[in-house]
């Protein structure tokens, strides 16, 4: 059995055709779980064509007993289903000025799915971790040569690492999404899901788990998906991206929608954070000059966004308004007013300005 094809409904927005980078239309936000056919697709290289019968997950490095596991071996292990919101680290990049390189995502490189698979810690228990282990490197079958950012020495595979403590906590090796086997574009037959982390950690088409005693220094850990961070009063240094930043987004009205002046308008959206829970969402209809509390529609659930709404009375005169939303989480983190330049084209969590047009009631 080869990897099943990925349905691509017209609703998905093509940001790049090859390799496919497909965006969810965020204005279609409805339920708390994103339908499988509407989940965004992020690809760095062409999707490998893997066969379920011959595919193996190889485990090695600082382990007692290196091992290769088939998909049937994994399916025979205790299964876990985890709901998790996953956001591409570059989501919202088109709102940056000046323009930053990379896929020009609008609002839709984010979604929430139910992932089914085995816990990474259960797999690691089968091989035994040796003393001195520090990280687990997750490597996929997809590969290629890159020139931006930075140039690779020929073809490289996509790979990221997670600290051993994280690997032994809630990392999932998923073979199904929303109750269906993974499609090719979503990582068939196996991908990682790291709840609370940006999607770059959710390595697709997994083939290798390598336990190491040193920090991983691969391209997608140090050159790409890293950012400048100041620590202990020292000059900033590059560190790998990990947990998602707290963030709220407006789904409806969508950017550049037209609504009627002087009438009630329901504003809806979602908010999420990588650690803890979203506890507050605020809405602004004057470009961030004033803010009012929105209503949270969902109960807190670890790693899952909360939808929200606000009953907005639109101004009486036609014109243009700028809508914004911002979130606060249980650790007291609130979206900052501006983008941190040290993050480059990533981790975009300032309140995004949504332009909406007001028309006269009888026009």
C-alpha cells in the first residue's frame, strides 16, 4: 500500500504549488477541531512516496538496543489520541514590514486536529536510554538542497530535535489525524506532534529517531527556525524556536470584508498559547487605541485553542476601520504591541491589523 493522496479542496489557499504549501481559510473557522481536508500543509521538500509495508522507523544513538519498528509494530502498541493546536512559525508573515523572505502566510497556517499514535516515551522505553542522553533527533524522509536562508552542502533531510525530558513527556508519534490515516502531504505513514510547540517540530515522514548526548546542530535547528534571544545580560545569541507564543486572531470579519455601518456585527476568532491556557481575549475596533473584553466560548483544554466572540456595534458612518485582537495566558503573557525584530520572519504574535470597510446601510 502506497501513501494515500491528499485531497485538496478549493477552500485551501495555495501559497506555493511545489512543494505544496497550502493555507486554511481562517475565516471559515467553525468548530474547535479543523476538518482534516482543511488542515494547512507545510512542506520544505517534495513529499516522499513511502510504502507502508516496507517503511521502518529506525531507533539508534545512545540506546541499549537499536531497533527498527514497522507501522504494524507501532499500531500494536497502546494508542493515544491528543487534540493539539499547531501553528507554523511563519504564520502571519505577510503582515511584516519590511517584507520577510519565506512563504507569505496570511492567517491560516494554523489549525487544531486530533492526532492518534503512540507516545514517544513508550517507543524509547523499548530501546532503553543510556546515561548522558540529552536530546532525541527526529529525522524525516523528505530531503533537498536549500539556498535560503543559508546554503546547504547538497541534499539534506528535514530534522529537528527535542530535549529528552520533552521526548519522555507528551510527544506523540502520530499515524492518524481526525480518525483517518495520515495523507501523503500530512506525513504518511508517521509524523511527530509536539503539543504546544510550533509546527517546525512536528517532523513529517519520520524514518529515524537518534538519541544524542550533545545539542543537535542541524540546519533546521540552527540556521532556520532559530532566533536572536538575549540572556543574562549578554549579547543576543541564536536559540532554536520551541513553544508557540500567546496569540489571538480574528476570523470574521475577514481581512478586507465589507460590513454595514451602524449595525451590530459579531466578531469571532480563536486564541492559543504554547504553555498554559488562554485566559483573556481583548478586541479593538480603533487600531489598538482602546480595548474591550471578548467572550471565551470554549473551556480551557491543554494545547488547544479557545474560540471567542465579541458583539461589535459598528460606527454609524461609512469608512475604513482597523480591527485587532490580543490574548493573555495563564502565565500572564500578553501579546506585545510590535514584532520583535530578533525573530525575523517567525513567531509573529503582535496584534494583526484587520482592515474592514463600512458601507452605508442602504448601499
